C-alpha cells in the first residue's frame, strides 16, 4: 500500500520534471532557429569608424546598428591624442569612412582637409553652435559641466552656491575638481573659461577658487562620486556621471551653474576616403536620431543631445542648461601653453 501511495506522489513530480524539460528543450530549439535566422541575413555593408569614445559606447552602437540595418560598423579605437594626430594625416594616407570625436579634433580634420560635407536629413535643424558652418562635421551630443552637491550640503548652504561666481565667495564649503592635466575633457573647462574671459581673468578665476579646493582628482568621475557619497560638499564634474548617480538614488543634487557652463561636444565627420557614402550618410542620420539617443539612455549613458526634437534636461532644482558661448578650435600648442600656466600659476602656486 505504501508503495502505491509513493507512486501516486511521484507521478505529479515526474510529470512536472518532464514538462519543464520539454519547455526548456522547446526554448532551446526556437532560440537556435532564431540565431540561424539572424545569421542567415547577410551583412549588406561594412564601414570603418575611427573614434576615441569609450569602447562600451561604440560596442553598443555597433551592435544595435547591425541588428537594425545589417550593416557592420567596425570601430577603430584611438586615444584623444592619437585621434588628434590622425586628423593631420596626408590625404593619400587616409583610410576609413567616419570619425566620431571631439569638436576640437573635428576642427583639426577640417583644417587638414580630411572631411567632406555631411548631407543628410536632420543636419539643418541642429543649432549652428553644434556644427561646422559648411557641414563638414555635426555635433551628436554634449556633456556639460555641473556642480554635484551632497544633499546635506545643499540643504544647509549649497542652495546659495549655484553659480561659478558664488562658488568662489568666502565660505567653508569643500570642492573637489579634476586635475586639468588628467584629460582633454577636464582641460576643456580651463580653455572655455579662457575663451570667455581672456587668459588672465580665466586663470584668475581658478586662483580664487583654490582656497575651497581640497583635492585635484585624477579621474573625471571622482568629484561627482565623492559628492554623491557625502565625502565632499561639491564636485565639479560631468553631467553624464552626475545623472548616473542620481538615477541610482544617491543623495546628490545636480546643479546647472546659473551663469553658464562649459561643455564637451562630440560629433561625427565623414572622411574623404569614405568607401560607401550612401551607407555612411545613413549612419550619421541614425546617430542624430531619437532612436539612437534612446539606446544610449536605456543603457545608462546620459548625454545632452543636439537633436532639437529631444527635450533638454533640467537640474535638481528645475533649471535648464545655460552654456558658455564657446567655439573651441584651440591649437595643440595653445593648449600646452595654457596648461603649463595653470600648473605654475594655479595648481602649484605658492601663497
């Protein structure tokens, strides 16, 4: 009798196991067929793109574009410095289809006759401040400089420190910023101040800020991270980093400086060596689209987009961005001179 009862108890379990295994087998079968279907669709074209963007961004864009349009984007990773050098190559040594890099590097490409006009739908709608006058490159997105304030600091004093000019007033707040020598994106803050205010006044601003600065960080994300963790009152950093911490519910306020702020513009240019201009033009159109912006946002890459159809963000206190009216285009020699002056007159200034 016990054996019979045991069998009765066993059968439902056995049937459940069989059912689960059948579902698993069916899922595996359908997934294999889907993979075959995907691989059965041939790649229509391949394009070579040089970029100094982070590889996790370029990999995401390449995978998404190939899945949608069956065109393979072969990204060739370069550093910011390598890209600047590449933009000076003689035309006979030029290879590739597109470049995605900073405005300064794209301007070098224009100077050395590397690029041809980008003629596609949507370029006309982009603000003139975000593109070359002859459409030899067009901005895709930008990363503005923000104040990341710890919530505790904001609740007590920080609500009154929401502009560059108020940041240098006498007070007890602690500031962390990136060492301008650490990266081109960080140094862009210095160049923007000098372009707006002139060399002497631009450098003087950072002399006045220095009493508040407790650390010159090596990495761009460090000031924002320390503010989000409450280890400093205010971090001068990038919107993209600040937004990530805010989205993960860290106690941090993102403040857009009321008197304007520098920004780092990323754009795309078409090389004169382009092998398939029609396909390359389609890629540019897609990169400017709301669809591409959504792909980046869905994967926690937060930028501000040049496409006017995409709403601009507001900061933690509901204010919109105000940007410095900077044009960039700084020469490599000019940058070195300014950085050396910042090192001697600000960073390691005595007294």
